[in-house]
């Protein structure tokens, strides 16, 4: 079995594959202070609660955008399998030409998402990943990574509003009952929710015009379903995109 690990700034997502089949996945809070031993205990408990045999894992594929946690996760993988994990980064085959000015600057998660989206959907694509930052990545019909855009995630936006506006409360990010809020909480929710959806649609629409080719717009990440419900441009939500991309890249490099 293959264990895939996507270490993000807010969440760490793990998935277990048996061949092409995703057996189970878990979303955890990323904690920079945790050690490999602590993560190991957590992973063992997750396997036990899912009635999976941890010893059956013989390979690990890892993408991390949190440098302090990369060696911790590598140590966890070595302990779990006795082998070094595949860490997505420079020198790893992805099967996708990277047309960024400096390919080393592209986050591993963005490349993994692009690889999985092209494998699943083919053709021109815009992949929107709702994480700590929201990323927009464009893939050509020939399967080339062209580049994209990065904006603060909706949770960061809400937190910044709470921290820098003394009289505004922290609110849950959810769809409000109306665009015109009748109280402060509803007004903030409206601005965050509909404003963020408009931001996503605006960037996607500009990208489509700039691309000059037909695209599918695929969303993934923690807030994808929430924003997709009101977005005019998001066509599909694919929760497992990053984990599938890690499996595909692992298969390409395992020889």
C-alpha cells in the first residue's frame, strides 16, 4: 500500500492507496511543533481506527509546503516503511512540462494538483485550490503547466479583518441568509462569502480570456465546496486531487 501525505500550512492530509483505489483519507491540523514520534502515534491511531494494517504500507509519497515539517514527515515515513519517501520537488519526474520562469519556485502542491487534474479531466484546465492561500493554476490542452495566481485564503482574510478592526467580531465562514446583512455578523459573512466568490470568478474569467483556449475549472481544498456552491465559474469539485496527484507522481518515479 501507498501512504500519501500533503503537508499544508493549515492542514495535513493523508491518504492510503491500494493500487489505484483510495481506501481512506484523513485531514489533520498542521502543527509545526510536533515531532516525528508524535506524528507516528497519531498515524498509528488513525490506521487502527480504520481497521488498516500499518505494516502493509511499503511506500510513501510526500508533498510539503512547510519546510520545518518536511524532515519530520520524512522521518515518520522512514519509521513507518523502512524506506525513504518520494518527496515531490526539483529532480522528481512529474510528466508535466513546467513553463514557469523558475520551475523551482512552484509549490509542490500546485504541481501535484495540476498533474492529477490533467490526468482526470484532460484538456485545458484551471485548478483552484482553497487552502491557507488560494492558488489558481493553468494547464494547457497539451498538459503543460503555464503558471497562475496566488491570493490570501478566505480564512486568512477573515482573521485579518478580526485582528485589524477593533470592533468587528470573529465569525464563522458560511453562507449568510442574504447578501444584505441585517446585523454585523451577517454583514461580515456576506462580505467574506460573496466577496470571495466574486474574487475567484473574477480571476478565473480573466485567466480564461488570457489563455485563449477552452478550459475546465476544477476546485479542491478545504473551502472548495463552500465557494463552489455560489461560484459562476467552478464546474467541478475534486476533494482527492492532491492525493491522486501524489500517487501518479509516485508511480512515475518508483522504478
